[in-house]
């Protein structure tokens, strides 16, 4: 199959909409052709609240990215989705190899993976079914069993499910801009593409993308996504808390948070003062920077507790060997790595998007991990089809694996992650 030449990522965040157009170069490398970053409107905690506003923001962002490329270059869009309507579970499915001890064929795996589709309610849609690993005649940890001998084959898969109407709305805002959706990707999995190293995925790692409205978690084990969850709290909650404490409007508070904020007030010299500008009759006044940072520290501790809760809900008793990787705009919060390290121990790092040589400086920030990751996801998974969000093919979709298409709706779920 011919490889696509152009890739377009559209990341519709709560704070910003980012579009990136890229082209595959002669050596197979991705080259960014255009970028459009605009302030988001109409989004609440990762969910589309006002379709028209989001459509307009997506339009401005895509037009900006296409400015130097020309329309029509893009064949389809990779877009991210998040929000608490998404849930995940791991399923197990077994088939008998009809040839008894013959070679395991691609066709057999197709059947097996189709069987991994869980039964979902009428308002639900399967977003991803990603194989974690295979067992052949009781032997575990097999990545690709095609060609092996075996009579009993089992697959464990990570399945992500979302609200069908919410997902369809994402498709609508892209299609309203005369583009088609190639694939919708869970936000945390997109971020993981551009931030996690192969070693981290193998050793086991918790990826945390702190955005404006949500914090997206993905746990990788033995190279594959094993758990995912969305927490409806992000960096804008920190700004809101500070705005209430300082009695200043959100736009002013956001600037102060970025300039003076820290989630480690104890690391700030006790005598350091900042000047709070005058606002609505409240005169300009000075304040201890430590005091300013207290609400930020308190909210971040809450968020860390929620992350720990999700990791426990995943079934893990402790953090995996490669620890925790923090990304998303909220990961730029001063003192975050220090606070997480102090609270949880283990390895902690702040991740910037990698994987595209010559990435424009504007995109070399944790806030763009998901957008850059969408392009990398596109390259990796190109050729797979987005299904049924247009109402075809029985209302189910497969994304994230090359070898299968439409699901049949059987299930044997091992764990439900909510
Ligand atoms: N230097 C910084 N220090 C502290 N916070 C920052 C910094 N830069 C960005 N942020 C915060 O990051 C958040 C936005 O992150 P990001 O751009 O990843 O969100 P988003 O992708 O639009 O939203 P979401 O993924 O939640 O839908 C905002 O709350 C912003 O205040
Ligand atoms: Mg985001």
C-alpha cells in the first residue's frame, strides 16, 4: 500500500486548538509545513460544549496551518479526544486454532481481535482496541504470534470506549472544515507517542498529560498501553483557585501564575514579595510570593492524590520502574517535578515532544506533546480505517491496530477502568 505523503494533526484542547501539517520527506522523515495555534473556545474539560465556537476555532487553526501549503494537500486529519466520557478496560479473548497445531495465521488473529470487542451500550462507541500481548498454549508475553505453532491462542487487549455523540461531535467540527477524520486518538496515547522512550514503555511507566481542563493518564507495560483514564482537573483549575484567592480576573491571574507561580512554596525565599496589580478598586499591593503559591500547591497536591488513586484503580500496587513522565502545558508549572518526586518518590521527568527532527521552536513545549504525537501516530498507523462514527458498519470502530477492521461485539472483559 502506498504511504501517505501529507499528515495533518488537529488537537482540540480546552485551552488551545493546534493544527500541524507535515509532509513525509524523501528519507521517510516528517517535515512540518505549517502550524496554527489558536485560543480554544467552546470546550469544557476536554468536551465540546459549543459546536459553533469550536468549529470556528478549528477553522482558524487549520487555515493558519495550511496557509503556506495550499488547501487539498491534506488527505485526512488525525485528531485527539479526551474527557470523562471515556473509559477503558482490558479484555481477554481465546480462539482454537482450527488447524490444531498448525501455524497461527493473520486471519486467525483477525478473528481473535474481532472477538475482543466488548458489548457496548447504544450510546457508546469503541475508540481503540489495542493488543497488549498474546498467549499461545499457555506461553505468555508473545508480541506477534503469526507463524508460530499452537492450538490455543489468547489475546489481551486494551479497549477504550467513549460516548458516541461526543465523539461524533469531534468528527462534525473537523468535517465542517471540509476535512475528513482519519483517526481519533485518545489524548494520552497521542502524547505518549512523542514523549515516552521505548525503554520506559518496556519497563512500565505512568504518563500524565496535565492540560488546561483535564489530566490524561496512560500506563504502559511491556511496551503497550495497559491502562488509561481522564481526570477532569487541569491547569485552569490552578488559575481559578488563585483567582479566587487574589480576587483578580482569570486573564490577569493566568499571567501571574506563569510568572510567579510555583507548586513548591517552601523553595521560595521567605522574604520574596510580588506586586499584585490594581483591579476594580482594589489598589496595587505587595504580597509574599510564598503566600501567592499556597493555593497552587494545595490544588496540585489534590491532583497528585487523584493520579495516585487512578494508578491504584489500574491494579498496580506501586509505580512502575520507569516512574512517572509529566507533560502537557500544566507540566511546565514551576516546582512540579520536585513536588511529585518528593511526594511519590521514584523516577520523575518532564517530557517535551520528540520524534520529529527540525520541529519548529514554537512546538517544542510540553503543551504540544499530543499534537506532535498525533502526527507520529498517523505515520505508525496509517492505512487503518476510522469506522463507524458516520453510522456505518454496525456502530463500532477499530483504531490502533493494523490487522483488523470491524468488530463483532463479543466480550470477555478482565478489568474495567473508570
Ligand atoms: N509555564 C507555565 N507554567 C504553568 N502553567 C502553564 C505554563 N504554560 C502553560 N501552563 C498551563 O497549561 C495549561 C494548558 O495546557 P495545554 O495547552 O496542554 O492544554 P490543552 O491541551 O489546551 O487542554 P486539555 O488537554 O486539557 O484539553 C493551562 O492551564 C496553562 O496555565
Ligand atoms: Mg491537551
